[in-house]
């Protein structure tokens, strides 16, 4: 079973959900805003994908952080704590493809290849 993690009003998450529906891929959606970020899932993502991949430094949430907080984000532990406190700092969507691994973001070609492996 595919699990898509994100925020429902994020444009990229909307595209991802539409792609899954259009391609007949059953999935569960985990809303960071309503359900929070599961700590065990975040730990798994950090280990598998790396904190640099997961941390969204281009978004509004990052830009609103003070320079000291930004500067102190230097490793998986500090980034993980920050993402747990501010789920909007996680690049979206995070996708648990079940048997086809984990991914971040939306790329139709990559998603088609992963879906074919399920």
C-alpha cells in the first residue's frame, strides 16, 4: 500500500494525489497538519533519504526561522527536531511506496517506474 505524506493544500501534493488517482494507484494520505509527523516515520526517512533531501530550505517556513536556528541545523538530529516541530519544513510529498522504497517530491516518470514495481 502506498502512503502519501504531506499537506492537502500544497500544489505538489495535489498533483501527486491526482496522478495516483489517474493511474489507479490505491493509497493512504497522511495529513501533516491534522495528524502530525510520526516520529518513527521521520527517523526512517532521515536514515533512508538524508536530512538534506528532506529539509525544505526554499519555503516560507524556513525563511521565517531566525538565522541562529537556521545555522544550527547541521545534521540529521538537528534537522529532524526542527522538522518535527515545523512539519512544513519537510519537502512534499514524502511517499512510502511499500515494496518500491521511499521518495520525496513528484516526478511523473519516476512515479510510473516505481508504480510498475509494485
